[in-house]
C-alpha cells in the first residue's frame, strides 16, 4: 500500500523519516503511544495513524508467532 502515491503527494508529507524511524523503534500499538511520537499530531493521526498502527500490530503479531 503506497499512501503517498494514492494521494498524489510526496512521501515525506505522510510522515518524515525521523517519525518513521521513531515508529520503528517504539512500535506503538495504541493511539496514545503513537501520539507521543514527535511529529504526530491529531491531524496526522486522523489521516494515517490507524493505517500505521495496523501495520505495526500485524508485524508484532507475526513476529510473536515465529518465536
């Protein structure tokens, strides 16, 4: 799924690399956890938050199944 391409915007307009790196490190699974990441505010969360949370949750679930 390529959010930026579908919306015809630059990828950094979804989330900047620094935000993506922090998401990858922190692995938030709730809105509250995600909102603690610098660069994510209400508008960004409303537009993209649930999509990214679902990706992270799926990743964690699959990782736990392999362990």
